[in-house]
């Protein structure tokens, strides 16, 4: 892949060439990623095409977002009333939590269809008939390039909540891109050198665009990726509050590695299992230590904690506790919608079957993982952080 060719192709398709005020930061991340892919990834032909298509999509969507900002500078004057970030390790029940929170009509989730097709920005008056919703529904229901086992892991619907991953990926400063292939130098840069503040400034620009004609402006967003970059998040969103989901770290790392193995199979054919296990451990150990250091520094008052076991056994009770902490009313309408989602999700999961994985599949030793992450459970002695294998 060639950076200049990727940029030119995106500009030609979008018909504009303004990547916004954070252009230099975007180019830095893109250049490091492309260099790492070219030198280290060993992609299959199909994988290289998929990676190039992903980058092309990220660039063209970014161009569209910045074009709307350029033509309508009043978008920048939008105020984000409040924002709650879902944060913590991946595979901890955060996706189910985000789906439940998105059912509250009084708050604003980041929706799947508007992440995939953010421009023109959504309009409350026309979104019920917006053809993009049907187009995204068709893409979700029949995605031939995505293995069935991957689709089974995460519930997705066009108007359901999306993670912040695509927004962060449009800045090329995101662990989601690292998960697509064997890119150790890009991963190293993300963990130890990357300045994430440009990514969050862009993230904020996108939220302002999306709420411009589609209130409310009280946001509920989430991604485990924020765990690695919480200091930068706080610099851009100093009013942010957090709901942190928890699970036994051994189970988390094994589950993350199994997901990345599926993704790697799509781009590399025969991914390096031991690299995936090692890199997943390094990334999420670094991220978790960074998040806990942030909590130690700012205090726990801005955080509400929910465990994987709570989300599995009684998610509505967990939601009730969160709403009480937020000082918000859980309406009867919202509760009914949440109860229906929980029942539907349990039925669908029972039909799909369990997702099986073990740490040893990725060259990892469970006892060593327990020792490496012992600081995590020690930090939260009053939480039952289980959900183990």
C-alpha cells in the first residue's frame, strides 16, 4: 500500500480534499500504520484488498465529515450537554450494556448506521425514512466477508449502538486497526508514543455533527479502546463520566485473542497465534494500568463499576444502580424495552451456542496471566471480578 495513492483515491471519490484541522496527526498515524502493514503484516491478497478498502472507507468518511464542518461552521458551536463513556477491558459485558443504555430515548447513543454513513448528518425529521438505515441493514444481514462465528460474538443492528472504534480509526490512532493484522511497530507506537488528543478532538467534532439536527446532546458512548487513552479523553472531555465493566483478566485476554484470531484469519489466512496472544496481553496490560493510574489520580467519583457477572445474572439491577448513580430516572418505557432486549438476547445466544477459547491456544499460561494481572483484582477488593474460563 502507498499512502499517497490511498489519499488520492479517497479525495477523488469524495470530491473534496479537506481532512480537517487534525490532518497532520491523521497522516502521522496513517503513515506508521501503512509502513507497519507493508513490512510486517504478511497479508494475503484478499487481506491486502480488505485493509486497503478499510482505509479508503475511513478516509472518505472523514472527508465527508470535515466538508460538512467547513460548509457549516455553526456545527462547531454545538454543545455536548453531558457524556458517559463505557470503558474498561474488552469482552466484559460492555456491548450488552451499551445496547441497553441505547434504548433510553432521553439520551443519545452513537448508532451503527450513522457511523457507517455519517454524512449527510442525521435529521430527526427524516431519519425514519432515511435510506441509509435500510442499506446498512442489508450490509449487516448479509456480510459475506465476515465469518459466522464473528457475527455471533457481537449483536449488531443498524439503529443499535456502535463503538467509538470507527471514529478513532478515522484518525489512525486506534487499537482496532492493530487488531486487523500483525503490526508490531504500529502497536508499539500506539502503546508508548501516540498522542491521542487529536483523535478525541476529531471524535468530538463527529458527535457535534451527529447531534446538530438530531438531539438530544446527552451522549452514551463506549469502547474498550478508551482504556488506553483515557488521559487524552479527559483532556478533551473534562466533564466525562465513566461506567467501567470488569471481568477476570485471564478470560478477557483469551477471549480477545480468539476474536483477533478470527479477524486475522480474514486478512492473513494463517495468523500467528502466539503473536496475537502476546500482543493482546501487552496492549491490555498497558491500557489497564493506564486507566487505573488515571483513577488513582482523579479519584473514583467519576466512575461507576459493573462486573461481567452482574451483566450476566441481573443486567437490569446493574442498570438501576447506574441510573441511581447518574441521578437519572429509569422510566417504565425504558425498563420495558430493556427487559425485552435481555430476553431476546438470551434466546439468540442460546441458539448460537457458546464461544469457546482458552489461553493455551495462544501460547499463554493461565497462572502467569493471573500473576501479571494480580494488581487488577487487588485494586477492587469489593468487586467480584470473575467471569473466568
